C-alpha cells in the first residue's frame, strides 16, 4: 500500500531581496504611515522592517524622498523570518494560477466550482498552506474547502429577510459581513435585533463597495434547514472526487523562483503507534479501544451519586430504554448510587414562564446527575433554569438506540466524576506532567486556559486567567495560572514535577516559547521541558492507494525526514459514517526540548483517547488542548446534545 499527502514538495535555497534605507529626515509619524503601507499593500512583498531600513522580495517602482534603494542580493537559507518567506511563496502560488482559478477573498483558497441554492452560493474551493522550514525545504499542503455566501446582491432587505426566517427562541445565529478585497469584517448574531441593526448599518456605511455575507454550517441550519441538508450532501468530500480536483490544482502550481518535486502529490513511508494496546479500563485491563469498557467497566466508577432521568416530550411521559442497565454495566461494583424518581415534562410547558419541578431544587443532600431525554431540541428556557439552579445534566435528543444509549451512559458517568480509561504507558514517569494551553477570545478580552494532566493522562487540575486581547501569551497571567497548578500539586502531596511537556493549541511565536520556558522554570523549578504545537488547520489529505484510493487508520502518521514535524490521523468517525469521506488530521510540531519526537507524537495520539466521553471514537485533539479549549469557551457551546436524530 502506498501512502501520500496531497502536497507539493520543494526546496528554495536562496531568494533575491532588495534593501531600502529610510531617509534620515523622515519624521516618526510619516515613517509609521510608510511602514503600515509596506505591510498592507498586496503588491509589496515584505521580508523585514528594522529601525533604519526595510527589505523586500520585489523592487519598488519609481523613487521617493522617504526611502532610497541600498542594495540587491541573494538571501540564503537558513531563513530567519520564515513567516514572511511563506507568505511570499503563497502570493506567488496565487499569482501563478489566477488565470485558471479565482482567489476567494484575500485567502489562500481558489474557487473550483460554485452552486446556487436558493439565496445561497456554495463555493467549492481548494485551500493551500505553505509549510516552510528554515533550511528552505517546504510543502504546499492542499485540502478541499467550502464557503457559503449570499447568492443575490447583499442589502439590508436581504439581511432582514434572513432574520425573519429564524424561528422564535433560536439564538446564536452568527454571520459575518466582509468588504471584498479588504481585511475588515464584523460577526454578529442575526437573531438579536440589536445585532441586526449593526449588520444593516455596516451595509449602509459601505454602500459604495461590494459587501458579502458568509455563513457557517451551524447558523445556516438555523436559518434554512432544507438548504443546510442539501449542502451537507454536496460537501461529503469523498476521497476519489477530491483527489482528482486537488491534483488538477496542484499540477498548475509553478513558482518560477525554484524547482518543485515533479509529482503533484508527496509519497511517504507511513508510521503507526509502537503499541496496539495502551489503554487501561476497569479491573486494570489493558486494551486497544475505549469500547472494551463494555466488558470490563470504566477505569474509575462513580459512587454515592443520584441519577435522575428527566423526560421531555409531547405527552410528558417516561420513555423505555436500557439506560439504568447500562449505568450498572459501566459503573462496575461502585457503591452508594441511587436511581431516583424520574420527572416527566410536556415540551409545550417549557416557555419563558417555565419553572423547574420542586423535586429538582430540593434534593441537594448529595451529588445528582440529571439524565435528560427529549424527542426534540430543547428550548433555551429549560437550560437557563437548570444552569440557574446549578444542576449537572447531560442531554440525549432523539429516540433511544442501543449503541447510543451505551455512549450516553458513559457521558453521564463521566460528568458525575467517573473516568472511562487512562493511558498505560507514555514512556514518562510519575514526575512528568502534561500541560495543555489554549487562548479563547471575546470582543472585550482573551482568556488563557491551562490544564494539568498526569503521566497516565488523568486530569489533575485546570485554571483560567484573563489576559490581553491577542494570540500572544502574557507573562503575568501565564505565571499566575501555573502557580495555581503548582499549588494544587503541593497541597495534595502529589509527586514533584521534574519534567513538563506542553501541548499548545495553535502556533507559538518565539517570545511565547521564551515566556513558557521561563515561567515553567520559575514556578515548577523544572529545566527538562518540551513544547509541542497541536495545530488544527493547514493540513493536507493523508491518503493511501491500493487498487483505488483508501483512507488511513487512526494512529497512522507522516513524519518529515529532518524536522520534528508530523501529521497525525486521530478521529476517523467521518469515514466510518460515510465510506471514503476524507479525514481531518492534526499537525504536530516540537518547538522546544529533546524528548524523542516519535514519543511525543504517540503521546498526543493516546491523549486523544482519554477524556473523550465516547466509547467508540477518539477525539480529534488530545485531552490536554481539548479541555483547555473547552474551559476558555472556544470549544463546546453552552449546551450541546449527546445525539441528534
């Protein structure tokens, strides 16, 4: 079987650059304006700006009293400013294929097809990402991508029409408005009347420009469910079809300044985890999949907990299911649990005046998990009351089905404090801890989230901290959050940290790495540190060929020959549901440290199989960053059903 990436491969050992010196008489305000122009003008390919000069990849036309040409020469690898070289290569790709394909907005995407569906235009695109290493070696990763925009001309009447299509009580219908060829955009909740006014004002303020709207899948499902279902059927991304489209785009890429590997896709020798059985479930059994808990029970059950079923349906009646039997199966021999009297509620009774039954509010003598079963999506008023009463609950929407009830029972037990499984071996001892990091953003502030896991993948503690509104890590909130984690280890007399492995959701800047290292050394008194980036975007398709195109298995990965860089397949649920549907791998980069890189990759893989709340599938991300993502509010919505029928 032959494995491949939908990636072009190349090497750029040197690039011609042009240096310009700022005029000595240039005033600071004029210099600031000039620097802004250099950064924003798409016709200018900037490499770097210093205090006295700037360097470009292209020569400027004409002359200016603000700067003067100094020299032209080759810039040889290894490169320092990798991001700017990558951006330059991306612009060359776009300019090289713009005769064949139209660029989508100002992105690294080209449109290969479009389909009109009522008031919406589905744009089928191919997106690319340039992964450049300092040595000059690079990949151009290509992947199918879709965008949904307005089909008719955008005006305030269209926006009001969409608003009126939203059912009463539905919220969180976010859409974005953009001005073509400009960077600025606004994103607002279309269901909110105040937000609606802001969207209309944006259109009026830019009435001399082309404004368009973009829709995500979740919002479109709330505005026009029938169009959403049709788009779902048109965007399954089956590997055979996508490969032929991407091959055509890839074959047209010609940079001009360097040679590319002649084949449109990159072949590689695939790797897989060194252990097949590396999870521990009930009874200390070592298994390969979480689903083994069906026979062995959960690693750690729940004790002294009330389980209360709540049924919400048209008739307000109880629903037959094997829920309690499943709880007993997965919870093993845990003691003191009690199934308390179910509550039945008619769906029609839930409105703005709805009040929770008194039995929910008065039974507070010990921990209670509410298992909510509903035929339909539940109105927000119910959730608001449950949250206000500090109730713990898990939701099942749809008809009870055998395997779904199994999974739902595990979710309930996990929410009540149970633990489905842990990792048997990470090649780290008890003095090694894993820290997950993510940043979440609102309009006003950013939230830093840190998680702390043991060497077996057991969540020990998590902490949040408010920080500046950017993707950069602030020293003070970072250090403060780490101090909380360290204090928890000390108070609970847990093993002293002697090694820290950081999983960062997304990319780190060099100053982020320095701040992370400095904070860990200062707080934990540890000098053995690894920093690993876990990146959710910019990947290619990982495929294989054996008398036809096939998809890899969970745990398969690509490792670059020289760099600590891998592309790992984790969750394979999409191909299980729809045969041939391409997968979404994750990119793993080590930015600091000396641990064997293959160990770091395998650790990330096994961390996708803990804290998944799922019997059958790993999560896409490792538990370290998945949990960090959730606590900063960028992951799960406020309430989300276990199943939708």
